[in-house]
C-alpha cells in the first residue's frame, strides 16, 4: 500500500474496504453506498467503524 493511499483512507487497508463493501452490499440488498451512508448515521459507531465506512463511501463514489 502506498503512503498516499494510507493517508486518504485514514489508515484503513484496501482489503478491509473491499471486504466491507461486499458485506454492505449483502446487508443492504446490493446497495453498498446507500448502506454505508445509512450506517454512518448511527449514533453508537466506534471511531474505527466510522473510518471504515467513510473509506467505503469514498471508494464507492469514485467508481
């Protein structure tokens, strides 16, 4: 992983993001972006989970 990609994802690996996008798609009926945005609205998110979801949103918006 390059230094730039590490900084832009907030320390979340690309593999973690790919895995979470797949899980979001499964949980949210094929709509991982909408699912990630919805899950980010939860008030009880840990910092790590929020970072992962934000990285997923960034990746999905690029695609």
